[in-house]
């Protein structure tokens, strides 16, 4: 049993979703960072992991979010409208 790395900010009522070998946390009940997306990744070892804030943000802050992965084709279709 190994404890993971703490998130860099307080989180409540957020969603975690896996995509292409990474884990992301999206949304937050705290309005100070409810548009931020954090990525969890490990480099070369399960003991060398970290959370980093990515440059992409949500347009509108979210909490109690439902998140899921979709195909690139579906994303292109949805975002082209």
C-alpha cells in the first residue's frame, strides 16, 4: 500500500477521469479554481508521480461534474458546431 501525491489545491465535488494513460481532475466546489484541470502522471516509477495544472481551462466553472472520455472524431464533430 503506497499513498499517492496530494493534489496541489483543496478539491471538493470534482470529477476524475482517465484518458490515454493519464488521469485528470475536472471542476471543483471551490470557485477559486473550479475552471482548472489538473493532470496526474508518473515518470519511470509509481513513486515518481505528480499533479500539474494544464494550460487548458473550462470555459465555465464546474462542480458535481460528470466527465468521460470520448473519441477524437466525436470531439471534432461536437466542437465544429
